[in-house]
C-alpha cells in the first residue's frame, strides 16, 4: 500500500463528484465489449459481498517496524524503502521467515465469523518476495525460507471449503527484480526501469500472475504499485486483456491501470482506463455515486503490514460504523489485518473482527446485497436498501437513538407494509405514522445495540422521496 498515515475512523473524501466517473465497460476474453448485463453478472458476487478482509503479510513482518535495533518511521511493509535497506541485506530476512504457527483454517474461520465474504492477501508486495511457489523466481517462500511451503494455496483451499472467495494482491513495482532499479540512492520508490529490460519484467509479471490463477484460481486480482512512470496505460490494457483471457470471470481493480486519482481511488474523468472497480485508500467517499463500483481499503490501526509498536487501534464502534457508512454509499469495505512473522493474526485484530461478527450476525441482512441510500442525508445515521417484489426494504441504521422514541424518515411518501427491528427475532411490528415531513417510526425507549440498531422498513411500490439526493 501507499506510505500514508491517516488517523481516526470516518474519514471522508471531499470533492468526490468533481473527480469521479463511472469505470468503463470491460472487454471480454475475445476483446469484445461487455454488455451491461454481462458485467453485472460478473460483478454480482463482489457487489453483494460488501465486506472483505485484506491481509498484508511478508518478510517485513520479521523486522516489524524496527531495523538494527531502532524503530523506523512509516508503515510496516515499506521498511525496505523507509530504512533504505540494500537488496542483498533485505534478502537475508528470508532465511529467518518460518511461520510455523500459520493456520489457514483458523484464519478463514476468523474471517467468516466476522461476516467477511472474501479475502485479499498479498501474493507479492513491493519488496518482491512471493508468498507462493513461483517458477519465475527463487525469491519465494518455497525456495528461500526454512518454511519451504506455499502459503497461498492452502488458504485458497480453505476459503473454498468454508465458503469464502479467495483473492490476491500483486505489486507492479518490484524493489528486488533486476529489471527495476531504485529512484535514487535514498529511495526505491518509485522504481525506474533498466533500459532494455521492461519486456523482461512484464513477461516475469505475467508468468507470476498466471501461476496465481492456475494454482490458486483467484477470484480478484488486486494490483498496486502502478504509479511508476515506466508503466503505461497501454501496458495496463495488455495485462488486463491477458488476465481476462485466462479467466473471463476475473475481477480486477483499477490499480492495474493509470487512471486512479491518488488516494481518492476513483478514475480520473479524462478518458477510459483499465480496471473494474475504484480503490479509495484510508478514506470513505463523501457521497455515493451511481454507476461506479468501489471499495474502501482501510487499516485497523495505522499500518498495513505488522508493526510491533503500532497500538493505535480503532474502536469496534468505528469499524462497524465504517462498514455501514460504506455500504450506505454503495461501496465495499476491505478491512486489513497484518499477521506476525510466526503467522498469527494479532489479538487486537481478532477481538475487533469478533465484535463486527457479533453485530453482523444480527444485522448482516442490512449490509449484504444492499445498494446505496436514497436519502441525501439522515441526521440519526445511515440507510441501505433492497428492492423486493412490489416494493423496497429500507434498512435504517440508527446511530443516534431518538430520546422521544420517534424516528423520522424524511421525505418518504410511500405506504408502509411493515416495520420492525432486526434485533427482534419475533419481528414485532413497530408503529408508523405518515407526517408532513415524512414517515415517523415509533421505537422502543432503549436501543438494542449502542453502536447501531437497524430498523427494517418495508415500503410499497416505487420509492417516493421528496428532496432525495446522493447519500451522505
């Protein structure tokens, strides 16, 4: 990921509507333009999932933010660059990498119990070290470490066994490969290409990507490191077409191309760029945007890869409300964990995932397969929706419980078929009343959940809302 530190939880992206545009329709394996129906079918599982787990793991988990006894500023997975470690010296970490406590079944179980629907794990980060058995290099976990086994294939198998989608991250920038060279004597980032060796690296990258598809059958390829000047949009389109030919149903993020607007993550509007979905990083868009698939990737603390001194953990409340906020704007939440060198997900991460899972067990219906809120803003929380036969279900995510027990749904003009709390297994009806300013729902005196309680409001017919606009 990018070396940027963002504090706090509900970070929003300002100026969203001025930079964003729908991602283009993609070409299929034969180079034909996808129809909207074909794209919808390919993207359906990903859109329905709404919640994924990011896993940053590699050699950088060994120093864990320290080098030669001293703490290194910056995020954990960038330590090779941040501490300016020579390639030959950094390579020695592989001889110590032996994650004997790695338990892929336990990792997937933790994710599944949290309500996660897909995993994205680093196959190769910017340091160039591969967590899979690659015939393209010996700088991988099988050939260069005492562990000597592929880390990704067992995780992919467990994901399918337990019903999750398996996906991988892959870096275009590579600080280790001899075809790429450091920017200057103090920094690897962004790399430059060695004259005459670009084709060599592109072939190398394609070989590794094919290995990931062949051996792990990944559902998403999540690229990063595309900001190097030597890598072009033409390269991106070639890689995109190559991968879609290998697996037509593959989903690929927009960092395969050159279009994303920095940390904002959405493509610039000056032309079409390769990729299927936008990637805001450490931030949540200020509003939803029709016609754009996007996913906010965010950390639980300040770093992506494991860093022993980073204890700036976000609260479970913040993480749960982030998930709700993102779903209410039509996006996915990709929440990160950074395992230790031994292969253990930190206890603080597990505790927060368990808290999210507890909330999702009750309220997951209001997240999965939902679409963005039809309301411009809601003073008490957020809204997601699902179309149903004969109407719509509005899920009212109440952050601020009304003291008088009256929850106003502003501008709503539809007839109400039913209203109840998701936390109430009996679905006891809540009284509703049409008013000049909207529909009022009568709530119990106390909220079932102090973080967020959800009211399911079933309305009849097409939505009729006065003053509706982009969800905020």
